[in-house]
């Protein structure tokens, strides 16, 4: 073991230096979410019992449960209990989006680029890379946990104590270790970063969907989801540390399995074997768009299937959203049946508007992933042969960019169709099709504008392209938590999420619609022009 890990410390220092900016950006985002969430909820609960009761009722609605998780069943709610109910699932998802690609890049990514082969030619052990990645995961997670604890202690929410803050912070650290270990294992099972990332995100999505369904219908089965383990910890109420112990044990087993595989496999190989291809390529693969389709079709299919499933699951909870008013005795006394039905529809439309931001973000992520392949494939030298042939830089970049836009729009379309029609099947009073039209008219330009921004960054400033995720993530977070944290009405207007905030209750504002379309065209042209001026492997 010691022989296999020799010089792992050297690789650890190199990884920490290389990933410093990336991890610092994520740490800033996560700490801001924790501190602002705790502070805003504390201010809301300090406003009086009536305001706090309204917050709890809103979070207990099926639609909110689907988004954030089930609220603990207690007699009296306080700021700390509501904070944990809102933030646990959301923070785990954000943290997983940080550590999973980081772990894959530090292991399989280094092999794929040829860097690890040169390093292993020196006095470096077979498992040194995965050991260094695991140690970096632990260091980053511990630093994050300490900052969480300091932030929560500084806010000092009502109903909390130091033990509760410590256990919550520890739970988030363990969540990092769990999903980081999942990514490490897939990095050893597969032989390329594309498949490793896809499988990791599939596990994360499946964990979220299982948690979503069980939280709404069968909360005793929520433990079937890894995310559900942390919900079962019941932070600030029961403080069940055994749930964290289960997650930590699984993390250790996964990391140990990944290490064993790394020790016994060949460099560049994976346990999951690739299918044997044809001896000669088909003639239709001679064009760049066809080649892109051939290499990205698995990713494309995965996103489409995921969008359909996610849309169906989210749509299935819409039937219970409007029924909240019917079960409220006060509303039944004040309103007649027609007014209740109208109010139900307005509430359902409001939830659709909240879900719309999620579906736009999913579609944008799918499309930008494809557009960003241009930079990655160029850096890895995959495009050198293509550059030496007939296709021009304009043809190559336009092929990647157009395919990215197509993927984003199609993922959005199937997701919204699944959401809308599944919701209509479970609602007593189905929504008219005009609201589906409003969703499409607003969201398609938003997706195109977002993807075009990513395209422009790839073409003009490829080294800064990672800032796109910060921009999109900040906009989505502000839009989702705007009402809950009592943010200003126009707080989210720095991204297209804020421009479509009132859809489908209202039509999208024509001015913002024009801004999105014109911006998308300009940014697309800038992305192509910028790539034409780049040196190879920039």
C-alpha cells in the first residue's frame, strides 16, 4: 500500500494549486447560500408568528416538498428546523456539482490528457493519483464544514445550539465525501471522463428523484435515496447521527473499491469495456456535425430521458398544489367554488413558473456541455486532424455551437411537455394549452440566450468559460429563493431567469423577449468570430 501511494503528497500539492480558483469560487457560493439562507429565515421568523406559520405552510405544500424536501413533523417550528428542511437537499445538490467533476478531473481526466502517464513514468505509485484526489476531497470538505459551522454560529438562528450547527456542518461534509467517492468509483470503472461524468450525474439525478417521490408519498422509504439519509438525520430536532454514519461507511467502501480497481487495472483502461466498433467508419461520418452526433448521442439521449422522467415526476405533484386552498377552512368560508378553482389555477401556474427556472437550467446545462466540448476537444488534440483537413474553423465551431443549441432546446421541450401533460392528467381542472405556449415562448429564447453566452465565452475567453456556471447558478439561486428570503422583486434581473419570472401567470415582457433574441444572435456570432482567431489548443 505504501509503495502504491508513493509521492501522493506531491500530486496532492499540485492538485490543490491547480484547482484553487475553482474550489474557492464554489466555497464562496456555498458559504453565501448558508449564511444568507440562515440570516433571511431568522429575519422572517423574527417578524412574528403569523409570518413564520405562512412560511411553514408554504414549505409543506407538495410542490415545495418536491423541490426542497419534506419538513420534519414537529409540534412547534423554529428558524433552525425550517432552515434544515429547506437547505439540506439543495446544498447537497450544489456540493455534488462541485466535487463530482473535480474528482473525475483529478483522476480519469489526468489519464485522458496523458499527464498521468508522464507522471507515472517517474517514481509515482499506481494509486497515488486517486489517493491525492481523495485527500483533496477531505481537505476541501473539512474547510467547507468549518466555514459552515462558523457561519451558522455567527447567525445564531432561533432553536439552534452549537451541537446542532456542528452536526449539520458534519452532515454536509459527509455528503461531499459520499458523492465525491461515487465520482471516484465511476472514474475507475470507465475509461473516459465523458462516461464517468454522465454516470455520476445519473446517480445524483436518480437519488434526487427517489427522494422526491418518497418525500411526497412514502416518507418512510426516503432512506432508499442517498440524499434521503441526510434528511433522516433530522438536524436541529432528533439529530440522528446514525444516518451520517451510514453515509460515511458507504463513502469509505466506495473509495476503497475505487482504490482497489486503480491498483489492478492498466493505465487508461476501465472495468466497463467499450463496445467494439466497425473496422471502417461509415461514409456519413465524414462531416463534423455527423461526427458530433456519433460521439455525443449517448449524452444527448441521457439528457432527453432524464428530462422526460423529471418532468413527469414534477408534474405528478401539481394535482396536490391547488388542493391546498380547498382544504383550508378559512378560504372555503370566504371564497365560493368558482373563486377557489380560479385561485387553485393561479397557484398551480405560480408553481409552474418556479419549475420553469429549473427546466431552463437543465436545458442550458445540457446545451453548454456540448458547446464547451469544443474547448475540451481542442485542448486534448482531438481536433488537430480535423483542422488539417477541409473543414474550416467556422464550420467546426458552428457545428459544435448549433448542436449545443439544438440539444438545449430539445431537452427543454421534452421536459416541459412531460411536465405540462403529466400535470394535466392529475389535476381536476386541467390547464388550457395557452399556458404551455407561454412557457415555450418565454423559455426557449432564455435557453438560447444562455447557451449563446457560453458560446461567446468559449470563442472569446476560453479560460474564463467556467465563470458561466457561476453566472447561471447565481441567477437560478436568486430566482428560486427570491420569495422565500424576501428579496427585491427585480433582484434576479441580471440573468434571463429574472426576465421570465412571471411566466406563465403572465406573458413574457416583449422588451425582454427582444433582448434575449438579439443577444443570442450577437453572442453566437461573437463566439464563431472569436474561435477563428484562436491558436490551436489555447
